[in-house]
């Protein structure tokens, strides 16, 4: 998960990219797992909608971490 999170932030310095990836990897994993649990329990939304929402959230949080650094 951390590797996937690092990719969009490659333009930042390595320390910031590492901080973003390490901070958000648990959140990304939990969100990914949660989307499938919701899908299996009949949540009604396709998993792609949850995945898109998670990606947008990770991007916004990563941007905020980079801006604060």
C-alpha cells in the first residue's frame, strides 16, 4: 500500500514522500478492506465507487501532509 501511495507524490522530496506513505498506508489498507466488507454485506454501491472515494481521500490527505511539511 505504501508503494502505491508514494507514486503520485514523487515530485516531493524523499522525506516528505516517505512521511506521506507511512502515515497513509494503514488508512488506505483499512479503507480498501472496508470497501470489500461493505460490498459483501450488500452495501448497494459498487466497489469502484468506494475505491474512487478512497483514492480521492488519500490524495487530499497526502497533499495536506505535503503542505504542512
